[in-house]
């Protein structure tokens, strides 16, 4: 298998495992709604099936890292941003919320700093992975200006920012917005893989410059 094929396979696998949120629609919860509640709330330690969502995130991080390893000899700003995204996604998987943040008594306990450290670390890793992802998408948009990838990035980032606003105030559709964001990220991962492979080939063969 060529390096390009291997990279594409790893990133497609990452996109699939990053879509474990789909099970929030299939494995219904009596207390959580996929429209209002974030996937990270389904992955909270006290929720049924939480390991399913955490394993999905963890595998996606590993697959992205494996794909980047195949082109490790050509580390661009985009490469490093994606590596950071993989690292902090793994952090999300390892440090879950202790409980669903939009439910009581979880919200009050979190505000009073009565929950385990992992609960607060999850908020940190989620923020950092969002920054890493926006950076990667921004670099691609500015440098390569591919219309399809820019459109997908714009939808994902817009949904991400709106879901953050929902977190601060009107979270009634925050879960839906986040799922739009996650679909966009998965599509973008599939679309960006050939570019990483092409950049690597160009760097390895000066005649392509």
C-alpha cells in the first residue's frame, strides 16, 4: 500500500470513529436529548454507554496520529495543528465529564468545584482541540483556498461557535449544533488527507516544485 493510500485510509477511519455520536440517536437516553445535550454529556462517566463515545474519540485521535506519522518527514503548520487536534481529542477521551453539565446537581457541583479533576480537564482539552482545529482549517483556507474544504470548514466552525454561545446561554439546540460541527469535521478530515499526501510528495521530489 502506498503512503498516500495509507494516509487516506487512516483519515477515513478517523472520520468514521469520530462519528460515534451517531449512537446518541440510536441508543436513546431517558435524561438526555441529542438536540439539547452535547456528545460529551453522553460520554460522562455516570452515563450508560459512555465508553462507546470515549473509545470513538480515542480511536479517531490514534488514526489521525497514525496518518500524520506516514508524512512525518514533511511537518508543516497544518501538520502540527492536526497533531495538536489529535492530542487534545485523545485528552477528551481520557478525561471525561463526571456528569451531564446541563443537569442538576451536576451544574451546581461543577460551579462549586466539587467534581473530580478530570471533569475540568475535559473542558480544557475541548477548548484546546477546538483552537487546534480552527487553526488547521484556517491555515488550509488561507493557503490552499479549496472551495469545498473552505465551505465545509465554515459550516463546522460556525456551528462550533454557535454551540459555544448555546453553552453560555441558550443551550436548547446546542447538541444539534454540535452534531452539525462533528459532521463537518469528519468530512473535512477525509478531504484534507489527499492534500497532506500531495504536500509530502512535493517536498520529497523537488522536481514537483
